[in-house]
């Protein structure tokens, strides 16, 4: 049913959509592993370099980093010779920035709760198994497969040759009821496909 608030531009956001947005933000995976790897690599490299420079200024270089050789190499190398390396380093830096800015794909789907301060999620594989079990409970369904896509939940059921289109509605109802029972805050549409044995 469409209400006037949904038609008018600038209509108030429903609590369900607000909860979905908040839960998706909270369940978004952090870039912990790439960030830790970059931080450890930079710390180690810059620490060794600074120790080498300080020890060289004090008159007893450590020999860990060939500073003199690098300075000579930089002095006799022109820009066209280093453009490839510079572009590679710039590309690596841009990739690291994108990894830090863009969110990762969440492994959890948000579940509706009565308390707005609590965020709960269900794994994608767990939801697939739950919906698959609901589809297989329909009489005549031999096997079911569920795919979770961005906009749709695709349910493919294997049935005998005598199955009819009424089974599609029964499977859709069973999956929709289970989806409502789980309480996922997903806006995906359930699409049921029928595949007969031997077809």
C-alpha cells in the first residue's frame, strides 16, 4: 500500500529504513588487516631508515640501508627513467587510500530488533540455509537453492514433472514468512524459479 508520505518528495524516513541504514553502517567490516599491514610496513621501513640516517650523522653508519648508494643513484637518474616506478608508487598509494575510504562488503545482514540501540546480524550462509530449509518444507519440493543478490533473493526449487505454478506461490509464501520471522532488514524481493527433474 502506498501512503502519501511515500509519494511526496522529502517524506519522512520510516524507522525500518533508518534501522537498516544504521545497522548496515555498524556491521560494515573495518579495514583492520590492510591498515595493520600498511602501518607495520611503514613503521619498519621508516624506523630502519631513520636509524640509518641518525647513525650515519653520528659517524658510525649501521649498514642496514645503503644510503650513499641511493643518493648516488638518485643523483645520476633522470625523471623519464623513474617515471614508471613513480607511477607504480602513486598507484599503490591511491589503492591504499581507496581501501581506507571505501567500505568492505559486510558478511552479516542486519536483523530487526525491538531496541534501537542493539544491532544484530545474521550471516549470509545462515540466512541461505534457513530460507532453503523453508523452501524444502513445501510439499513436492525435492531440492532448493538460494542465492542472495543485492536487490533480489533468488530461490530455485527442483521438483517432479507433475509440479505446477501453484508450487511457486507456496514456496514464495514459505520463504517470505521465514524471512519475516527472521526479521532481516533487507529490502530485497523474493524471486522463485521452478526447475523440473529431467528438464
